[in-house]
């Protein structure tokens, strides 16, 4: 049974059905790429920045918009809701969520500006694209760190 599974795995994506047997040379295999394979890729900085841009956009939209709008509403509705707002934003977990959103915003903003330049064909050659991608990380990550220190009361 295990052997059968192994054989079928080895043939995955390869020729199956008519013409795949009979001593002919093995045909090349074109396997489907799975999301899990992404971890085994060596990714240059533009690829990392691009993926993070998508993740940050989705995070801002799905978590950022509802959470920030809720906090905004709580801060304005009444004195009691304002106290509620203060209690929420002083909780460590809410601070972590806010920090993730702050990173997402900073990364998305800076990477987004980079993409807009790329869209008008500025800096599209490989060395420039790599430099600008590195710049996105070099600007957004320390900025996030500074805000994290402020958020958690280090200064
Ligand atoms: C702060 C200024 C912003 C800039 C400069 C910006 C820029 C961009 C650009 C250029 C793209 C297209 C990227 C591409 O070509 O693949 C994009 C995609 C996107 N943005 Fe923004 N954006 C900003 C703010 C936001 C905000 C506040 C949100 C959410 C509330 C958001 C959510 C998204 C989403 C979900 C996508 C699609 C991501 C994808 O499919 O890869 N963006 N943004």
C-alpha cells in the first residue's frame, strides 16, 4: 500500500494514462506549485517587499478598518465610551494589534509609493529595484521599532 502511494506520488504531475509506459524516455515533470513551497524559495528583497505589501494591504483592510473605526467611535460617543476606549488601547494585546497595523501602514505606504514609481517605469532595472526594495525595509522597520518603543512606554 505504502509502495503504491509512493509510486503515485512520484508520478504526480508527470505523464499518466496513454503513452506513459512501454520503455520510452521519461517525460519531464511539471509539478503544481503549492503555497507551502514558498518557504523553500530563495527570495530577493523585491519579492519579500511585494508579498509583504499584499499582506499589509489585506491586514489594513480586514483588521485595520473595522478596529480603527470601532476605536474612533468609542472615543467620540460619550464620556463612558471614551473611558472604554482608553481601557482598550492601554491593554497590551490591543497595543500589539495596533503595532501590527502601524507596521502594515508604514510598509504599505512606503512600498506602495515604490510600486507607483515602478508603474511609471522609474527604477525598474534589477539593481535599482533591489535597492529600492531594501530601502522600503530599511525605512519601515526602524520606524515601526521607534513607534513600538513609544507605544510600550520606553520613552
Ligand atoms: C497609505 C497610502 C497607500 C498607498 C500609497 C497605497 C498604494 C497601493 C498600491 C500602489 C497598490 C497596488 C500594488 C500592486 O501594484 O500590486 C495597493 C494595493 C492595495 N492596497 Fe494600498 N495603498 C495605500 C493605503 C492603503 C490602505 C489604507 C489600505 C487598506 C485599508 C490599502 C489596501 C490595499 C489592498 C488590499 C491592496 C491590494 C493588495 C494586493 O492585491 O496585492 N491600501 N496599494
